[in-house]
C-alpha cells in the first residue's frame, strides 16, 4: 500500500486533483494546438506557444515562468541560480525574453524577408500605415478607463498594431505580467485577419468604393517619378531610414533598427547571402521556437484565468478593428480631396500582418472586379504598417515605462 | 484615473503625430533617394531596348517564333534584373 501511495505521489495526478483549473489550461492548449495544426492559424508561433502552455501546466514539471517580485529575489539571481532554483524555462525566459532579446531578433528575420520594393514604387500609400495605428492609442484610453494601469493599457493597445513581435516586445517592457494573454490575443487576431478585415470593410465601405480600380487610376494619373535603379535605392533606403528613425524615436531602434539591418543584408545580395540566410532562417527559426515556448510558459491557471485576460481578448479585438477602420477612413478622406482615387482596401491593410492583410484585401477587391489586382498597392501600406507599429511601440515605451 | 486618462490622451496625440511624421519622413526619404539615384546612378535603359531591338540583347526575333510578347517581356525583364542589365538572351527553347 505504501508503495502504491508513493507511486501516486510520484505522478502529477494528486496535484491535478488539487488544482482542477489546470485542466482548463490543458483544454486551452489543446484548442490552440488544434488551431495551429489543423486550421493553420499562425502555426509557426501558435504551436510553440500552445506547447509551452502545456509544459508550464504539468504539475511538478518546473516549466512555468515565475514572475519576479520583490519577495522571491529573482531579479537578484544569476542565470545559473535561476536555472538551478526554478528550472530551465525560467532561465530561458529571463535570459531571452526578459532582456528583450528575442523580438528584435525576430524583426531581423522579418526585415530579411521583407521587400520594400512595393512601398518604394507606391510611396504615398505608406501614409495609410500611419492612420491604421489609431487603434493602438484609442484602446490605450479605453483600457485606462476600464481600470488597467497606464503601462498595462499600453501593452494591451499595441495588439492593434497587428504585429506579434512588437506586441511581445512592448509587453515585456511595460507589463510582463500580461505577456501570455497579450501574445495569444495578438497572434490569434493576426490569424483571424481574413475574418476581421472583411467584417470591418462590410460596415465601412460601399460597393463603388471597393470597385475603384487601382491600375486604371494609375494610368489616368501616372506617378511623376519612375525608379531607374531599384536595386541601389533598395540598398540605400534601409541605411537612410534607419538613421532618421534612430535619431527621432530612439526607443524604437531595437525593433526598427534590426528590421532595417535584416533588410539591408537581403538587398546587398550575394556578398551577404550567408548573413541573409542566417537571419531569415537559422536565427529567425531559433528565436521563434524559444519565443513561443517561453510566452506559452507564462500562462498558468493562476495568471491566465482571470477577468483581465477576458478584457485583453475583447480590447485586442477592438484595437484591431479600430486600426482597420482608421486606415479605411484615412483613404476616404484622401479621396475627397484627390482626383486620383484610392481603393479603401489599401487603408485596411495599414496594420502590419504582412502579407496576409494584403492578400485578404486583394481577394476582396477581386470579388468586386476580377481585373482589379491591388496586391502591390496594398503591400505598400502593409509594409509601412510594420514601421508604423514599431514606432508606435517606441512612443508607448518612451512615455509609459 | 483622471490623470491617467489625461496622460493616455497626450500619448494618443503625440503617438499619432510621431507615426505620421516618421512615415512622412519615410516617404520623403524614399522620394529624395529615388531622385538622387535616378540622377546619378540610373541604369542604362535596358528592358525597353531589349523589347524594341531584339537583335541587341535577344539574338533571334523571338516574337516570330510563337512566344507571346508579354511572356517575352517577362523573361527579358527577369534576366535583366538578375544579371543587372549585363545578361543577354541568346535563345529560348520551349518544351
């Protein structure tokens, strides 16, 4: 009998019975795994996050992240002591996440996979990437009104930027205690872009607006400047832009700087091909794995199952929808004053979520006019949205941290 | 709470202005850069020339061999971009 008791104690079953809410977390992990694997909702991040969540909630597994407080002395411990005392997941979290290392590394990879060509060819459309950041700041105000602290509200609002690494980076700096639910909300809504954009577009645009033919408008009112050496422009552009942004919003440098460096090593071509490959494959993939696992490991029943998480999920959706609305409205205002009309779907892609937002916008445009391919135009505001959300994150961090 | 909302409103105004200013600078930088590059580092006109004078960079009159003009233009442009204007198409074989 004694042996049976000891065997029972060896398993995690006893602790599961003591804390049944852990089973809810298991269910959540299984749902996220299902969405990632079967429904292909952002599988590259949702699968590691879901598995990290699962690992964190195995009782006795020592894989859950413990937030540093004044009492537990975590902030004064060395990495080796953290690993010994709290397990390897905490070591990874404090080494890679808490230091803010991984999101800039992911931005390096994103930059290496980004082509600024469509934006450079349609530079004026980049403005709509700014308008689509309005959701971030409006939800900041709403969240404060709902009782969140300013820092927490800033971290919640950044979901409206539709950029996972930016949302994670901002949360790490402003409200690490909300990292798990914010990451889940950010990536879930990014995966739901094909649902959210058509939803907002349906209520804010007319059929005639959606039929605005971008190429016909281009023929009617052609751009004055044609690029005569795109490769050279693409090489100089990240250097020039990086310098300007660094001088004006230094707090966005970790994200924007790495994004532009990644882009530069891509554009140089064969001479830096090895660096490009490392940034876009090896580093990007490694960073994604550890980021996903560590974020998932922050979500235990105690920290996740509360009213704040529900408010983050709702607030995140509102931030997303308002951002899309902001982009569409900016195009509508532009169209009042300009002869050259722009399809409002271009504004809807002003949030990041590259390239899914552009693809969704293109599909909607084709539904109304099969010859209206707006992908290259949508990519312009979509890419500028990445820069815009990183700058918005920089502003939030400078003001609120 | 009121102070927090006031701060949030300030962040809204400052944040949106900053994002607009930065993206305006992105547009401006791009425009200036394009003008400078067009002025000093412009590629010699190649793609158009390839199409109009097939004998210079494309050895045989391919249009007459049943290759659609648009396909030919795409192939010529691709070769032009990859080889930075140095490559020449000698022949195209279709399966």
